[in-house]
C-alpha cells in the first residue's frame, strides 16, 4: 500500500530473458504510482513462461476519523 503520490517498485523477482508488464514496460522492475492490478510475464532462455500479478492500493487514511489514533480491526 502506498500513500497518494508515492512510488512503489514492483520487481518480477525471477531471472528471465524477457519481461512484459501489463503497463507495456519490458524491464525486470517497474515503478508505479497508481492503484490497480499489475501483471508481468517472464520468459526464460528456453521459452518457459511465468505469469505473476500484484495489486497496489493507494490509501493513507490509516486512522479512522474517531480521533483515537490507533489501529482498528
């Protein structure tokens, strides 16, 4: 989770030959600032493909508006 305006770096975490992110980027890592699902396809030198995804949430309202300044479950 990130606060609005913060950058999160997503790392494919797998050694590969090619990377294709749902954002169109083709690098092992990407920097994102928007909430949403991000999907990466990694292909190794033998042609085996792995697909993974991550959800990024943007929200900094960690405390409810009740003035107690504590975590609630």
